[in-house]
C-alpha cells in the first residue's frame, strides 16, 4: 500500500470574518486526514477566535494590509511543507471527500480536480445552483479544456509540478486562472473527477455584476494580454502563449458582454454561453451567436475578447 501523501492547503484571508469559520470547518471535516491548512491573513484581523483549534492549522500574515490574494497565496506557497499543494478561498467550502478522491488521482496524474458547484449563498429557498461542467466524462484532459471555463480552478497539484511558479502579484483578478492554466499547460493537462467537490459560494457582497467589477476584470485581462504579447509568458510555456492569448481574449469579451445579459450571476451567464461550444476564434461574432442561442440580448462593444 502506498504511503499517504500529505497536502498543504493555502487559504488567503482578507476581511473574511463572516465566512472563514465555515471554510476551515470544511477542511476539518475531510475524510482524508493528512494535511496542513495555512491561513494567510492580509489584514489586521485576528482570526484565531473565529476558527476551530487544530494542530494542523497554521495562521500567518502577509505583513501588509490589502496587498492582494496573489501575495497571500505566494506567502503560503513559501511556507508549505508537503508534497501536494492545493488552495481554498476563505469564502468557499469543500465537500468532505474532496481530498480522499483527488489525492490518489494527483499522485497518479500530477494534477487533479473535481467539478465545482456554484451556489447562491445565503438566501431563502434553493436559489441559483449549477455545476461548472454540467455532464463531464471522467478522465484526463488537455489544459485547453479547462481554459474554456471562466471559473476558478483549484486542483490538487504535485508540488514538483508547481516548482517556482508563483501567482502574479500585480493581478487581483484572474490571477488564479493565470497560475492554474500555466501549470496545467506546462504539464499538458489535468485529471477531472466529474462530481462536485468544491462549493463556490456566490455571496451578495461578491456578485460579479457591478460596473466596478467588470472594469477591474477588464483591466486585469488587458494586463495579461499585454504581458503575453510583449514576451512576458507569465509562466506559460513558449508553445502555449498563442493559445493563452486566445483564452484570455475570449474571457475579456465575455466579461464585457455580461452586464447586458440581465442575469444576476456571471457564472450562470458563462456556463450558459459555454454550453453551446462555439470556437474561440471570431470572438465578437461568437459572443453574439451565443447570446442568440441562449435567448439573451447582448450588445458587444468590441475589443480583445471574453472573460
């Protein structure tokens, strides 16, 4: 029997008083017990009274205030001690078997992730809920399969595959996508488990519909595209740069199209668009065609791409 591999879980925390308790408890509830949880506070909050005590829980700070999720995750990466690495945001939760299912798959395939469940939280009644991939077939996929989903990707990684890759600290939006996709592109892909193992909680304070959020996302995608076109590969292998430009151009255009959709959650809009599986080239035409297929009126404003 193979020796159990331990996992370093990295959780950035910024003004997370209302949600961090549930996030930490979801880690404590894991049926796989070989892990450490590194909570990196990027504010002045003392989170110790808000989380259960456990010897596997490490609380540390960035040493700054609002330096950004990339900085916090990078501090956690520097402190991580175990051969497997994964991440959990302080406002999301895991289902109890996440590590038990993904650790053996990551051992075998290098990178493994489960489906993600989007859920409106809190709220009366069932509210909005959907899976990132509605009906995936379990198996190993090329990195471009995962690039089609404009969602946070939080796999379990073999640490050796991450090597010295870090989150781009200038970014406060899409930094998770740049990190995950660049590691996947270097490795070739990842293994997908079809059932949801991660619950992405859509909270009223974090809705991605505001003009400010769309603006910040547009600026972030603009920075990523400029860097890639200028020769800064952002950890992508040279042979994947052209495809990465197409991916982030597509995301930028979808982000620009979202406010006119009439939908409350970007995740609902994006999964509805992606379900029609149109190609990534001809961005403006595809966004308009997707909108027609979904019965959503969208005025495309032009520019570089989707979200």
